[in-house]
C-alpha cells in the first residue's frame, strides 16, 4: 500500500457537511486527471459515442461510455461513477483546472454534486478507491497554494479572515489582504531594505573612492532612515487592523441599577445582533458579539461599580476596573436623574467620584431612564449634554435608542473604520491585520536602528548584517523565509476542504 506521502492527491468536501442543494468536493494533486478518468463520465462523451454507434447500440448506458479528456476551466455535465462497479453515484457537474492555472497550482477537480449525506458519502468513498488519493487535512488546499507560490502568508491569513468575516468592514478588509495588497506592500518594503544592503555590500567589496562613488555610505544611511520612519508609521496605527479583525471590545460599566443589563438585552434583541451569548451566573448576559453599522463589536457587561464593604462585590468591581482598562472603548451608563444636577448656570452632568478615574477619551456616556424626568426638566437637561459621544435614552420605553445606536456607530467608525473617499475607495487602510505582522515589523525596526547606530564606516560589515536581519524579518511576514514553525499554526485554523 502507498504511504500518505506517496498519496499526493488530496480530496475533501469543501462545503459544510449536512444536507444542502449542492455540495462541492475538491480534488488536487498529480493524480487528478486519473480521478477524472476513473469516476467522471461526461454527457459530452456519451453523445460522441452515441453518434458513432448510430443504429447499432442506441441504449448504450453512460457508464459504458469511455472517459474523454476534460475541457479545462469549463463546467461539464456528468455522471459520477464508482470506479469498481461502474454504478452511477450522482448526476453532477465537474470542472477541471489544469495546473498551474488553479487555486493550488496543481491539477484541480471540482465536483458539484447533490448535497445529500448519501451522495457525498458515496462520492468520497469512490475517491478513496482511486490509487494515490487520500483525504485532505485542514487547510491543505490553501497550504499547497502557498507552497506553489500562488499565495503568500498574508494572503493565506486574508483568505481565512474572509471566510470568518461576519461584518461588512471585516469582509472589505479581508478581501483586500487576500487579493495581495499587504503582500505587495511588504514585498516593496523588503526590496527597499535589500536595495540599501546592496549599497553597503558594494562598499564592502570595492571600498569607497575606488570604483564606488563618494557618499555611498551616507546615501545608504539616509535610505535606512527613511525605511525605519516608514515602518514606524505603519506601526503607529492604534492596532486598527487587528481590532477590526477581531472586533472592537466595548465594555459597559456604571453604578448598579442604572440599566446596564437592560442595555445589553436591548442590543442583543436588535436585528443586526450576531452570534454569541455568553451567559453569566445570574440571568444577566455577560458578553455579546454585535454588528453595529458594519463594525464587529464585542460588548461585555460588568458588575456595578461602587464603593462596597461586601468583599464579593469588591472583587466584581476590581474585575470591572480591569475590564474597562483592557477594552478598546467603554460605555458608561448612568441614570439621567442622578447624573444631571441643577446648578445656577443650568443643568450639569455629574459623574460619581469613584467612576470618574475610569473615564478615558474612548469612553461614551449613555444616560438612561429619561422617562423618569418630567418634560419641563428634561428639555433644558438635554440641551446641556455634550454634543459628541453622549446620549439620553429610556431603555424601558425604547425612546432615543435608535439615535443612540446610530450615533455610537458613527463614533466608532470615526475611530476604527476605513475611511472611504468620494469614489468609495478605502483610504487610510491599516497594513497590519495580525499580531504576527507587528512582531516582525518591530524587529525589522530594531535591526534598522542597530544599523543606523553602527559607527561609520569601520563597522560596515556588522551594519550589513543588521540590514540582512531587517530584510529577513520583513520576509517572515510574507513567509518568504524561515517560517516552518508558524505554518502549522496558521493552516490548522482552517477547516477541512479549504
Ligand atoms: P444594572 O444593574 O445596571 O444592570 O440595571 P438593570 O438593567 O438590571 O436595570 C435596573 C432596573 O432599572 C430594572 O428594574 C429595570 O427594569 C429598570 N430600568 C432599566 N431601564 C429603565 C428605563 O429606561 N426607565 C425606567 N424607569 N426603568 C428602567
Ligand atoms: Zn446588571
């Protein structure tokens, strides 16, 4: 029997398991054409053989028709047959992609079969019977695309993020990365570092003043300085790309009994709310994953904040403090009647002393229980509120809640979203979408600084080494050099069939 390594051709169901209208089964590897010949019988082939045998054997069955070569990149109607018994397993569609013009750069076959358990099971069993074939491991198709040089690591990550995208902003960002935008930018950066290194190497080989022009060392230094500034500016992105991908962490905090849980329940019931509810020990929801204006938001509730002699509650308060400090943004909920007090110069917003230290530039304020204030007091109060990042609502009667959600979406978009220009093009797009990129860029920055610190020109050989490391660090982002250790980690997060 063949070993797994010898069975180089892989197959897998690429659509989710279970019943569906259509299921797609993918095959990739050197034996793909063999798979086609053994299990695919096109109606085109049946027609040809029927024409040939006119009048003799009109009822010749499809399974008896010989296999004919596929027309690459063209979807063909076919029967899938069992390679041993020639039994027809399904009436299907098949596309053959001839390598290297395929996703994996190898020959690829896609079978679009009826999405029933028995159909899919029968076709997968048939594939298992073709010599040289084995089931694919998670992400193996994408891994072959990477190994074939069709995708770099940032594109691999982009593809996975695209599959995982829940919101519009995530979809747009992932599509750009999967399309190779980060790839080409990191590539250009690495090329420029290598260009700088080439100058230094020329100096080492020939020495200044002979075959090399004067001032080459200074020229290299200036280039390195520009490159380190460029990396520095890529790094100062407030982690926007990473935050957009994983979701903006928004923590709800405030004194007890102001409506924090009511707010979380309200947000959870909105139509745009997506997925996870993490239930707490009480009836409160603790964490929610939401789509607010196309932005992915992870909202968490905290215990009420107040000074308390009760030890258990103290722990809860401490935890709330930490949560607020660790979050990207926070929403302070207060009761409108408690928070606004009359002063001679009109109503004023008052934040309790124990809470005030937690307020940051990324803290928004929601004043709840608007319904408890008589209209005569309410009107001047509302006009006295801050213009931005502060809203008054009644969660009980759902007054002002629409404006609050829309306003919060705008505030968060200003901070985190890609900015679209008049043509609808995204500008100001953060290049870093994964922590991995940041780690390598930070080390590239350190090596460039080390180069700039080497005293000129006596330690030039050492300086060249620093530049080489800097180029290598950037190369790691794309997976051009020395990344065996991260490959498994990256591809294992894929599903089978991707
Ligand atoms: P939390 O302790 O901050 O989580 O507050 P809850 O959401 O548990 O609400 C505390 C109490 O305030 C509950 O009895 C709610 O029914 C009530 N409540 C919440 N929102 C409003 C509101 O807009 N108006 C009024 N009158 N009561 C509210
Ligand atoms: Zn609560």
